[in-house]
C-alpha cells in the first residue's frame, strides 16, 4: 500500500462580522443499487423507460401484494460494506417509515432504522498526493426509492411516474467528520469511485442514481474537539439538511452559502431552526423546504410483511473473497509495479475503465512509465478536447502500445510519434505500417546524421563561434539538423555528434 499520512480534519474557518466560525458537515449519500430488478419486486429498473411502465403490483401498492426481498440487492449492499471496510450485520431488519409521499403509493417507505445491514466503516479521502483524511461511516441501510412527481406538464395538475418506486437504494451515512466544501465534494467523489469499482452503483448523478443530503452546521473554534471528546452533538450547533444534491459543484456552493447564512443569523442574535432546505443553483442560495423531522415523527415500526434478514458468515466471506481490486490498492500497485508517480497513478485509477486501458497498453508495450505518459498526456488530452470518454476512444490499447513500442525501439522520435498518433486517432491503422508507408522511420545511420551536422556547421560559422563560447547554444544546431532531416534523425545521436563536432 501507499505510504499515506492521515491528517486530522482541517476546518474551513469563516470570518464573521464578530467571530470566527468553523464548518461541520455530515452526509447521507443515496446510491441506487446496480440491479436489473427492484428491491421488493421483479419490475425493471431501466432508466428512461416510458412513464409507469416499470411498475409491478407491489410497487403500485395493490391490495394483498406482499414484498419479496431481492437477494442480489442485499449482496450488492454487503459488497459495498466490505469495500468500505465496514461491519456486516448478520441479522438486520426492515422498518416502515410513515409519511405522506404522493409518489409512494403505499403511504410508507420500507427502510432500516433500528437494525441496518451494514455498520461502521470508513472512506479515505485523498486531499493531495500522500495526504488522506479518514471519514467515518456510521451505517449503510437499505431502502426503497420513491417515484417522481412532475409539476411542469400541466398548469392545473401534477403527474406521477412510479418507475423509480421500489428501486433499491443504499443510504450511506457518514459521521460529521467533514470540515469544508472541498472536502465534502472530495468525499462524494471518492465514494462514487469505490462504488463504481465494486460495481454496486453506476454513480450517475445526472440520472439521480447517486445523490447526497448534506447536513451543515457552524460552531465556534474548539467546539468540534469537544464533540470528539464527548460525542455530544450539542457542541456542533443546530444543523440544516440540504436535500437531493446531485452535483459536486453545487454541493460546494450550497455548503458555502448555507454556512454564511447560519453565521449571519447567529451573529444577529437569532437561532438556527433545524430544517430541510433545497439549493437553487440559479440563485446560488438555499431555501426552506420543511421543518426537519426526527425519527419519532416518522413513527417507525418493524415491517410486518418482512421477516428479519439473516445471512450467513460463509456467504459474506465468499463475497469478500471475490471483491475486485479497489482504487487505493490499484493506485499503490501502479506506483510500485510501473514506477509511476502517485499523481499519475491517481489520474489513471480515477476511473476503472481508464485504469484497465492503461494496464492493457503497459502490458503490451512493456514500459509502464512511457505508456502512462502517452495515455495521460496525449490520449486523455485529446479525448477531453473532443468530449469523449475512454469507451469511445478511436485508438485501441493495442494501437497505442504499438506506438510506444516504436519509440522504445528507436524507430521513431517522440515528435514523429505525435504525428503518427494523430493519424491513428483520426484515420485508424497500424502505427508500424503508417511509419513504413509514409517514410517516417527515424534515421539512426550515424554517417547520414554526421553529414547533416557538417552541412549545418559549414553554413553557419558565426553560430559556431557563439556556441563554442557558450555551449548552451549548441541546441540551435540540434534543432537545425532535426529540421533538415524532417525530424527523423535520432535526437540522441544528433546531440552527441553536434557536441563532438563543436568540440564542446
């Protein structure tokens, strides 16, 4: 593993008119389980289907219909818990959370309060190379999603789409260990990365498959340390929850606005009302949605239609034995196996598909460092320019590996390789054949290079005197020789011959 230094959370200090204040943030991330069927029915979870087409009788709360647990969804939640180094509870139970939701036909949500499936875990949040912060996970519980109310299709009525109703969610609840907007966004990004590696959630925030409720409070410096000593939440101030955040940028902006709003109220002598708020990205502000309910407001009680969920340790062990390599482990391996910098390893492992592409190139090319350089700088740069993902790359791993191989063998220079890369990217083809057909092979014949050097030196006697007086100017001759040979001369050989000819 990488040699990481764990930092204590560094609070973002906000200067008020009267005092300094610190931020305290806890997050509840709702991750849609990657499953083809819903949590308690066999209805499809396909995104973008016709409204109300993915609805089973259970989802519509038809009389007499009973929920049946989807074992695969439970397996996915267990896999997530193991990926977050969390405790798996062999016995858990489902509860009914009672509240009116127009797009939840049964009038209650099946969730877990008293006995969640997954207990305490952690997420290591990368703040900079070699520096990480540990965010504690309090629990992960399973629950069903609600449907969607649509208010902008008719001026006189609302419509309801029940396709999402009953879709399996994992609610990942953190401790209030996050101390600033940037750290909050980094936490969600790391969590999403882990879920994608595990294959338990696709992390698509645009489709609502990953969304966060952000709890924000402010306190005076030193109060958080008292909370850590006593675990008394009263030290942290009254929190407000910002609901359904689905953008890293909006998460940061909403936290910053909400913190300053609370500070303004407190410094004016007011009190913070615990409530649920929404963020308006157009106005860049939060607004009140409803007063914040507590557990007793929802009148939780054990769901009488679902027996307690009991799983076997052997089943959990089998899931653990088949976990994929996770981001931190993969990054550490890239550093040690390929000799990459931690930064380059972080870039390559940020996305599982990117990491797989790089490994394929490195394995075939036989040079991890050079492969990383070409994947990160040339390929990623061009894909970003064209707004493409690695899945849409017109350059296959084998093609890029072949290009790297040509550079390694000295057949082409780095400059020519960029020209060949452009041809492969836009037209396709085998790099070796392109080099051969276009006559781009690097000139390694020292006799031919020496002749070119002699010609340049003979034509520029004044520059020779300057270079002999100041050896740094020898680079000018190298450039002229490369230009004269169409960039095909071996740069190393040119340097050596120029230096020798000038007597430097």
